[in-house]
C-alpha cells in the first residue's frame, strides 16, 4: 500500500468508528434549557470519544493493513 492509500484507509476507518462511538454514553438532560433541543446530550464527552476512536481505528487499521499486504484477498 502506498502512502496515499494508507492515509485514505485510516481516515475512512477513523470516521466509521467515530460515528459508531458517538452515541455511547450520551443522555439528554433531565430538564432541557429553553431554546435547546430536547435530544441534545447533557455531557457529550467528545475528547474521550475522540481518543477511543483513535485507539480503536489504529488497531483496526493494523489488521486491515496486514490483511491487504498478506494478499489474503487479491483485489487485482
């Protein structure tokens, strides 16, 4: 895999994992403030989710890279 393919695969994996991690631990406030969406999370904890996404994506990326480089699945 060349550098561009490597970056693209990692970015796609990161966003895929991020969108899966995003709803975990999100709960709406018991009493929403006036003018706010009632479904908006009280404490989104975005930094924790970004860190978790980066770690999970790195692990998945290593697995995907090993599978691609071992040519278990030949795409050519």
